[in-house]
C-alpha cells in the first residue's frame, strides 16, 4: 500500500496546516475529528445558560467536529458524537441523550467550554429554546455549539476553538490502551484500527476505502480468524492517510460523478499542474493554491520553480533546469462502485523529475492549432475535449461511466507513456468525418464545434503516429506547419480537400461582394464522409463540381497549380489507391487551410501598408 503510506507521509509533511481552513473552507482534519453538516447553532454562557439560537436547514454549515472511532462511521444504533450532535442525542430521545451525556461527562473536565455544553444539555431545555426562536427542526437536525465565556473570548464557536480540539485529543490519548501491534503501513507499533473513516469524497459519502469491521467474514476459506490479521493498519496511519486524501480531493481533486483524481507532491502536499487541462490552462499563472499560503516552508525557490515549470510547458526555457528539485509525486484515482465501497483504480508513484518530463512530453507531442476568441494558439487538448472527440458530446447517465474509464486511460497515456488506443483514434476520425453531426443547440451545422473537433483529432493523430514511430526506433516528426514536401498519401489527399474547400469559399466570397455572408458548407465539406472512405473516386466528383467556381475565378490558375504540385508528390499507384484514409488526412487538410489563412492575412497586411 505505497499509496496509503505516501498519504500518511504527506500529512506529516504538512502538519502546520492541520485544523486551519483554507479560503474555500477545506480543512485537513486533526486526529479523532470528522466533518459534519450542521443546521442549528446554540449559544450558551460559561455556566451552560442558554443565550440564543439561530440557523435554517437550507443554511447548513459544514464544520469539523470531534468524533470517536464508532461515531465517525455510525449508520444505526446509539453512538453519540463527543460534542456537536443531532437533536435526537441532545434532547428528544432519552436513551440517546443519556449515552451522549455519559460520554461528554468523561472528557468535559478537559475543557471548560465542553463542561458548559454538558450543563446545558443536562438541563434538557433545547427543544423549548429552539421553539422560542421559531426555529424549525426534527430529530435529525444537527446542532453545533458556541460558548461565550467572557467579553475577551475571541473564539466562542467551539468548532473554531483549537483548544477544544486539543482537549478532546488529550482525552483520546489518555483512553488508548496498551494493546498495540505492528502497523503494516508505518512499521511501528500502534493501536490497530478496525473501523476506518468514510466520507472521503463528498460525492460518495458512505463509501470506504478500507472495510474490516466485525460484519466482514474474515474466516472466509480459512484465511483470517481476526480483523487485525486481514489489515493491520495503525490508528495514526489510518487517520492521516484518510484525512489527507479527503483534503486533497476537496481542495484540488479532479472529479467526475463518483470518481476523483488527484496529483500532489508527497514532500509538501502542493498541487501540481492539472494533468487533464489543455496547455493554455497550464501556461497561465504559476501554479498556486490557497493551501500554499498556509505553509510557512514556502520559499522563493519554490516560486521560481513554479515559473520555470510554466515556461517549460510553454516550450520556452530549459526543462532540465527543473531537475534539481528532489521531490516525489503521487497520482491517485478513486471511485465508488457501490454506495459503501470505494476503490483505488489508478496509482502512480514517481519522482517529480519523471512527472515533469512526462507531462511536458504529452504537451509537446499531443498538440495542435486551436482558435480562441481573439487569437489562435497551439495547445494539447484537455482530457474532456479528447473524450468528447472520441465518444461525442455528453448524453445521459451512462456517459459518466464512459468518461471515468476514459480519464483513467488518459492517465496511462500521460504518465505510463502508453500509446493512444488505435480504436480511440479511429472513432475520433470517423466522428469528425461526419461534419453535420456537429449541430448548434437551436439547430443547424456548428462549424466552430466541428473545426475544434478536427483540431483535437489532429493532435491525437500527431501523437499516435509519433509514438508509434518512436516505438520501432523510426524517428518521425509531424510538423505543426504545412510540410510541402511530405509525400504521405493520406496527408496529400487532405491537402487537396483543403484546396477544393478554399476554391469554392473564395469564389462565393467574391460573388457575395466580399461581405462573407454565405455560410453554407462547401462541397468539399459535404463530401468529407465519402472522401474519407473512397478518396480517389470521391475526389473526381468534388473536382467536377469545382469547375464553375474555377471559371468564376477566371481560371483559378494559382489554385490549379497548387493541386498539380500536390498530385506530383504522390508515389506511383498511391493516388489511384481507393482505400480509406487515416487521421493524417485531417492533418494535411488542417495545415493546408491554415496556410491559406496565413497567406490571406499577409496579403491584407501588405495592402494596408
């Protein structure tokens, strides 16, 4: 369980932030604590006298509360929390109230505010007090407490008073017995945990990563006779690992339905560049999180490192300059197959140097030209864009399952260096070869959406063929600029399609008085589906339909010359070969169109001068 050990180690490395909420309210939990949604706040004085109450169900506040091993995982029975709890435990259910008071009495002497709460609950006036303030409640309404000890008390809210939390921890340490065994995680003796926390991911509240309670049949096939034999994890390691993972998921997790993926530095818990964003997102400001402001160990060196990383991902600067940082990186994906069970579905532990190299390699090799609102840019597409290119736009509940599986595959592409599945590439090429499947919400062809899908598929194609060539030690680079001498059949057919597209759109542009109002797709676009399947036969059809447009351009000698130059590059017999085209035809199509656009921009600049 290296993932478990790394989480526990990270907790130790960031112990300075334990119990301190970040700006989004996420808190790394102290030992023997959990989070709970509380509906009502009751305020007393130092003697347990009621002062006021407030709160509504819709204004529930999530806070950190003390808990016991049993109360942290309670589902039924009478198992009170040590301080804040439901109304059933504080007043309406006498058996639950007795259990609550009995437990609170054992440790309230460790802190005067806990004693004030005990005195208040002992008076049993809670329901009358809430009714006097017209607060609606039921037996499961969760109450949090505040105690105004004096005018100088700056933290009356018990969930914000660190001394209350520390008092509860002192009590727990005192209560622990000496029955210790070897913890398989840390290698030291500790109280072995048999009930592990749930609610690690807020999207799967009851799911546990580790379950070894008394209900589990450990004698199955004679393997185990006791719970501890199945999974000897110490109390400290269990708390640290679960609390750290819960915090990482909340603070920086990449979520999809019940799945969460996190990448972090084991040394200091700092966030890493998002594996699944496009290059443009990563190229922005240096990576920074609210948590970093809490770490006193942050130095100028770390800030320089973040800047250097961003530069390297942009293709600027020297990636080797990052390699003097000896950190360890972990990437984990967890998912819940059922409401009660969570599993680690992906885990990778590597040095930060390796992580940086693999992320940079992905962004260098799986990238293409994209068009933004104001300008074009070169970027690796985000994971969600790749998934949409392969499987289509999100539709229905089943898409979440597809998306989760696809994200784990992309983790393997990026971190394990696996080659993109050929089936993925074929699916993306086939999808984009049917341009009229990309529609606007109000109907009609969405050219921008289709163009984006073409660019994503080109990035995937470039990545796939580059990696395949490297696999057999055949160096092959696909440039991001038009390669006018490349004689690959599919690439050349794509270039010819772009020329046909340009001839028709140019002729229409002149016909409409250069006002660019004709938004109809060209014949080249209309025939793409057939062209991708039967390029030789379909090209003859497309070319015949170009004749009137060529005449409109007074012969279109320049365009005809482009076609002739491209056809001269075909190897013998390949032009007549009518087998289906692969993704390289989209690369040729995209880059030839870009070449035309750049030429138009240059001509406009020259005319302006």
